[in-house]
C-alpha cells in the first residue's frame, strides 16, 4: 500500500487553517468567469434580437434562421408573412427571423 500513498503525504496530513476556503473561492471565481464570458453576452444578444423582432414592419427584407430570404408583407402577433418570390408567400414564426438585410438585397440575390 505504500506504493500508492507516499509516507511523506501520510505523515503531513494535518488540518491546515484556511485550507477549506480555497476550493470555495475557486468555485466563486469560475462562476464569475462563466457569467462574464458566457451568460452575459448571450443575454445581450437575446435582448438585441427581441428588439429587432419588435421593430419588424411590412416592406422589410429579412433572412430567416433557415436561410430563406424574403420581404415582409404582413406582420401578426406571432407570425410574419414573407414574399419569397412573385406571388409566393409563406408564414414563419417571428422569432425565426434571424436578421434584417438592406433593401434591394432580394433583387441582387
């Protein structure tokens, strides 16, 4: 059994003051790092997306999360109607709109 636990470690095992505080401090530091690197930017991005969705209006050209490019014809409470070609209209959920594109993008695509 001495091959697995060196004798120096076994003899020096005493209660060290403040030794139980270090793991707790490391966990707090990791939580703060995760908050500033992952959670906070994600919340900011979600807030910007929500603001963009609330400002959608007829005539805006958008790209959906599925990659469909279209012009908004009608805006409802939870759905928007997109015209993706001449007299071809589809309804998609509002939150599926990924981004606004500059007007005239459909003509150049």
